[in-house]
């Protein structure tokens, strides 16, 4: 018979051996885990007691492991400075527009990112800190700094660029030609900017710094002009005849002559309806002239010269013709108290029929010939005279590039149908404009009646920053590869103030504008 006791003992020995091996294995695993945990706790304790950022931490792709907060800030700031350009370049068709990083106050909150990095595995409970420490050590973390910027400055920049797009919306408008003819112009579709979309694109490009090596396409849409409001035009130009006169007592007051103006609204409405696609409509006005004109009462009605300003010009025949045409239009204009002067309304549309010639204008990122080139010198000269005469400026925009006849911050560009220069006479008495173009000088003087207290007015400007030009390569007939087509000119940002003084002491400083002038890129043939 078999010995069951012996077999049973052998099984017990096998089970003991098997259990003992398992026990040893469990003990070894436990020891290993303990060593690992102990090591982590030792490393974590060292981390807690150190003044450096733990391992496995990156900020915007830069490894800041083992750095102090000050060291990490310096490294990140230097890396961002190397990666970021001074300007964001926006593009529309063949036009480039620069948005200055400094101007919109765009910067990354590096200190907050470094603080966040430093406080990893430091601010929670012991268990949570250890878990965070291990997780970051094993998988790494890349912190994206928060982008800070001036929201209003960015919005203002985009709105300013919208006003400089080549495809400007032209609203329907009107002007008087030769005093007896009303010219009504149809509006023209223009380009508007999807402002919020462009803001989002700019911010995204700033956040990932992609703007440094790419142009951002300006998203646009079609803007449609308002329909012609014939009744509003009639109500605006209709006047009754009035003789000119002035009185000295009990208060000094000038009443300029008024020519009676009228036209038949229904007849013109039918004409426009029958010709909907016409660019302009000519309407013969019914004029009733007064017996006494303003010129008949002479300069006695405007005894004081309130301000005068002049700019110099080179006698290019075409450009000089344009200057004189615009100057003659505004010469003799009387502006009543509270009345707004509109350059476009007074000068009218600049056409070949009106005698305007081709002359140099700013276009397509440089200088080229265009119809009525040069008349912005008259609007800019008038702008400065109006400032010195203490007029209230209600509408004014600077050029894309700084013109040659005034320094930055002192120009006023005009474009028929879209960009106007306007000012309001807030004095108690009428004023009269005298304008002349002769002997290389465009001069505008404003006459009226001095207040009891008049201030000495000066205009101050300051260049805030320079915008460096870029270099472009373009194919152009007539040029060999490497030849300079256009030299580069830096852009700039200017601030301007109107300063009021009395007895040599500053009474008030009025901030006028912050103007941005684009850089004129250097163009090389390829």
C-alpha cells in the first residue's frame, strides 16, 4: 500500500516552497516601490526646500527646469525678444499695413507664467503636491503665457487702416459747380474690414508668434453706400435770398449775403429714376442773387487777422494748377458761428472737366501720378490755420506717408467721397478765409473779430517711435535683377498738441491726435 503520509508531506513542502517564493516576490516588489516612493519623497523634499523650478517644466517651449524665478524670467524674455518682430504686417491686395506691437501694448505676462511654474507641486496638500510633482516629472508641461494688449488701441489701429484701404466706400454726395449747378454723385461700393475677425486673427498670431514670419490677410467685405436722399439735399441747400450787412452796436455782428437757391425735387427724382447707373447727375439751380454781397461790405466786417499759415511748393505746372483751383474755391468763404466748414463740400469733386491735372499722389505703397495730386497741401495748410485760429476740428485724417510740405502730425488728407477735412467755428462771430497760391507759397489766413481774451496758440508735435521699412522683391519691366525700384523710407508715429498761452504762461494743453505713418518699403527688381 502506498504511504499517504509521505505523499502528503511532500505536497506540504511544495506548497511551502511556492508560498515562500511568492512571499519573497511580494516583499521585493514592496521594497522596490518603497525605494521609488522614498526617492520621490526625497526629490520632492529637495524640491520644496529649493528656490528653483522643478524638472519637466517648459514655458512657451523653453525649458526652465532648475532655474530660479529671476533666471526663468530673463531667459523667457530674451527668447521672446529674439522671436518677436516690432510690427505685425497686414496685407490687402498689393498694400501692406504695419501694426506696431509697442503701440497696442502687446506683451506676454512672463512673470505670471514663471510664478505658475514655480508653484507647481508647492501649493496643494502633501499628497496632491507629490502627485503633481511625479506627473510633471514623467510627462513634462509647457506653460503658455497670457497675452496682454490694449484692446482699444488695437481697435483704433484697425479702424485707421480701414480708412486707408484703396477700395474706399464713396457715399453719394453733392456739391455746387460754378454756383449755379448742383452736381449729385452716386455712391461707390467699398471695402470694409471684419474688425472682430481681424482682431482674433492678430491675437492668435501674436500668441503663437506666427506673425513674425508671415503676412496676415485683412478680411474684408463689401460696404454699400446709402441711397441718394434728394429731399435731404434740397433741405440742406435751399436758402432764401438775403443782403449782406454788419452792425457794430449793441454788439459787433456780420451777416453775409445769401443767394437764394432752389430746385424742383420731383423733376430731379424722375431724372435719377430714369438713369440709375449714372455716376453723377447735373441739376440746374434756380438762383436769386441779393443786391448787397459780402464782398461789398469789405474787410471792415472782418477787422482782425486771427491766424495765418503757409507752406512751400515746387512749381510743377500740373500740381500748381491743382493747388490754385482748390485755393480759389475756398478763398472768400465766410463761416458763421456754429457752422461747420467741409473741404469736400466747398471745393467739390476734383475732375478733369473742372480743370484738375495729374500730379504726384501717394498710392500703392509709393508715389505715382493721379488726378488732382497736390490739393492735400491746401487742406493741410488750412488745417494748421484753423488750429491757430482756435477752430474746433471735427473731421481730419493723416496721410499714409508723411508729406513733404509739413512735418508729421500736421497734415490733413482729403479724398472725394470718403475722407473730408472739417472744422466748426465756435467763436461768437463769423470768420472769413483768404487763400492764395503764388511765388512758391500756399498761404491761408483767417479773419474775424478778436475775443476779449485771446490766447497765444502754438502747435507742438513729437515723434513717438520709428517704424522700420522692409525690403520687397518684385518683377518690373524696364528693371534688371537687383536694381532698386524704390528706396526705403521709415514710417513713424507722432503725437500732436495745441498749446494755449497767456502772458507767456501755459494755460492749457489740448491733445490733438496720434498719427501713424506707414513705412515706404524698399523695392528691388527680381
